[in-house]
C-alpha cells in the first residue's frame, strides 16, 4: 500500500516536470518569435493580400507605409493583425512535443501558418467591408468580431495540428491522466 502511494506520487511529480518542461519550451519559442522579430515585411504582405481580396469584392484599397507602419486605406496593419501570435504559439506547441519527426513538424506548422494567413486576410477584408457598408462601427468590428473569428480559427487549427501530429493530443491526455492518477 505504502509503495503504491510513493509510486503514484513519483508518477505525479514526473508528469508535473514533463508538463513544466513542455510549457517552458512552448512559451519560450512563442514569446521569442512573437516579440523579437520586426514583422514589417509580413504586415505589408498581409495588407497587400487583403487589398487584393478587397479589390476582388469591389472595395478600393490603397496600401501605404509611414516609417515602419503599414496601412490598408486608413487602417494600420500591425503585428497583432497578422495572426503571428497564433502561429508562434502553435510553433511553440509543435516544437515542444517530444518524439515527433521534423518533417511532420514542418508540415503541421506550414498548414497552420498558411491557414492563419488566409483566415486573417479574410478577416481583415470582412471587417473593413462591415465598416464601409455601415453595418457595424469599427469599435465593434475590430475587437469583438476579430476575437470571435479568432476563437473559431484556433479551434480549427487545434484539430488540424492534432491531425498532422496526433502526439499533441496524446501528450496532453497523458499529462492529464498522470495528474489524475492517485
């Protein structure tokens, strides 16, 4: 009886250490890649892609810059508009999962990054369309609408990442099971 209690406690400690290690790696990758690089060129690409989509649906678009700032018509496209935060978090999660071949990691991240990019281009265009058509003011379009679309996007990306790297779900559930063990 005593031995099984010690064994369960040792197992919980090991699970906690694995969880801590995983979160440390994932967080470090995400934070470093989100805050250190200058995303000016990517902001410009997002603005240009959004401008093309806007032109396609009949909205005039003008991309212009001022210093390191990128504008699409009167709207500034910043790092947080690009979806880079979602990409870096997913890269952190993908990098931190143990025992996954590099090719699978690259494929999963590529799918996530491309999906996030195009979803954000669509989101930006949709938000501008809502404002220009008088459906909603910018104060309601930008934050609440972007947040709602972001939540749905993240849910889809979790499913996609789990499809390409099933170890993500397996690892998460093994940690949960390990913490529940008595």
